[in-house]
């Protein structure tokens, strides 16, 4: 059982903006990770950023671990999430990849 003194109460205001994103651009420096969440619409040659999240590398790694744990629970309940094969377009015609280092 978790220690009640370490429990964080998360409050979500009723008017908090909801963002749908199907595209992300991730950049980093030595002290921060920047995630731009965007919407890419069919037949539109550009993506519009809807939200920017900036966090420390430590918090970004903790987020990665939390996402991995939650996706493992999702797949245990609903089955494996199938990614497109290399070169095949993904959902909405997208191919997700990591950009090469400059």
C-alpha cells in the first residue's frame, strides 16, 4: 500500500482544454525535453501544434515508463497493438520515425 503522506491529489478543472493529437515533434536540450503535440488532417500538407509540453529529461523518462506500463495493461486487456510495417503508411497515412541526428 502506498504511503498516504506521499499521495498526490490531482484536480482536473471542468474547463481544462482537451487536445487531440495524432502527430508529435520531440526535441531536447541537455536540460529539457520539448514535445509539440499536433493535429495532422487528411489532404492538408501541414500539422498545427495544439499543445507544447516541456519537461526535464528525468520526468520525460518517467513519462516513458508510465506510458509503457499503461500500454502493456491495454494490450493485456485488448490485444497487441499492431504497428505498420516499415514503409507502410500508418493510421491517417502517417509513417512515424525518429529523425536523424544533425
